[in-house]
C-alpha cells in the first residue's frame, strides 16, 4: 500500500507503466500471456530512453528534479508494479487489465490467465527493490511533503494550465484530472525538497512541462513530443501568474 493509500498499480505512475505493457507487449500477443522478463526489460528501456531525452535538454533545476526524483524512481515503481501483477495472478489465477480503444478511449477488460515467469526473473526484481532508506524515513518524508501548503490561487493556476491543454484544434487529448493531481503532488514534493512548507507559481512553472507534456496527444503532423512540450511552454507564457502571498 502506497503513501496515498493505493497500490502502485492504482497510482498515476503505475497506470502509465501498465499502459506501456499493454500497448507494447500484451496487445502483440492478444492478451494471451504476461511475460515477466519481457515486461521488466520493456519498462527499463522506456524509462532509460526518457531519461536520455531529458538529459539532452538545457540543464535546469526542474529537469534535474524530474530525472532524479521521478524517472529514477520509476525503475523501482516498475519492479513493484510487476511484483503486484504477479501477486494478483498467484492470488486469483488471473490478472485483470484494461485496454482503451477507439476515439473515446472506451475501456476493454481482459483476463490474463497465463504468466511466463522463471526463477531467473526474480533476482532482478529483488535487486531493484533494495532499500535505500527505511520505511519510517520514507513515510515521514512523504507525510511532510503531503502537508506542504498550496494556496487556492496556486491551485487555480494549475487548473487553468491543465484546462488550457484541452483547447486547440491540433489537440486530440489534453491533460486529465489525474495529470492535474500528479502536478499537485510533484509541486508539493519539489517545494519540500527546496526546504519550503508552501508552493509557489514558480514551482508549477518549473514542473509543468516534465509532468504534463507527455500526457497530451496531438494530431498527426503536430510535432509529437516536441510539439506537446512547446504547447505547455506557450500555455505557461500566456497565462497570468498569481502574485498573492503564498504562505499560510
């Protein structure tokens, strides 16, 4: 159970990672089997590719934060996700996953009743799950970050940014409420790491691109990932920034 009262499979990061497995592994085998070794390799490759992409960007605190505090943790999240999938399978004899299809992303439910797993698959999972801090230290850090104050005007600023990602003829899919929640959590963690007990609009501006850009889907020929990054940057540049006192 995670710090937010949910498993990794139910978390924002976990759902994104599971979507990757669905799109790049399970669809290819018509949801007939879950191959643990292939799933772990696939997730590690995707995470590493995203890290390399961000390393090409100009150095900044927001980029360093996203690499070190989000992407690097995704390696552990990936291992936990696969472990949770194994647990579900061993407990119930199947793994239930959803694929989202069509223009409306309608959910289609699949029951996977075959897992391909060997003794060789387990050591890499355990190695990725090794402790770097105690559970008590982690719980304390997350609890403190969760208590970081976010002024109502900063929350409204976040909502304005997210809503703006859904407007425009070239946009097929904007940021969902789940993305808004991810931005809020990252902003709180970012402020806490900066030694503050409150968020500022600068925290939101620093994290908007790395947290939101990959969640936007543009139409064909609109620039792919570079286009979504530019879209978020333009939104940040166009929206008025709150100037109130942001402390409690």
